[in-house]
């Protein structure tokens, strides 16, 4: 087998391998679908006996109305004493002792 024939075979396999893989996956998928047994579900209806509901009369509960709680007013704080400024203002004076 010469080099050209070898390259021709390798190139053909490289190009066709994805197609072969996809076709193989599809065949395996269809084969598994065909082999799954069908599931048959049978529904059985069960008759329930009649139920009896007993209703008893209850006594009314007395309602207790609560009055609103008494809120005491908060005491007013005493006024803060005002401190007068006793510092004498500084006055600039010219130095005439030159």
C-alpha cells in the first residue's frame, strides 16, 4: 500500500466517522425503544361506604370586650438654663509706641 492510498483511507474514515457515530446512536436508540414492554395500567373502582356526619350544637362563647389601656403622658423635661457669655470682646488696638 503506497502513501496515497493510505492517506485516502484515513481521510475517508475521518470524514465519515461522525456520520457513522450518529447513525449508530440512532439505531441503538430505536432498538431500545422497540425492546421496552408496554405498561398496561388497570383501574379498579372501589365503592366507599356512605359516611354519616354527626353535628352537635355548641353553646355560644361569651365575648369579653377589653377597654383600651391607659397611657400616661410623658413628663415635660425642665428647661435648660441659659448661660450668659461673660467674656469681654477683644478689641484690636494700634501700637503707637514706635
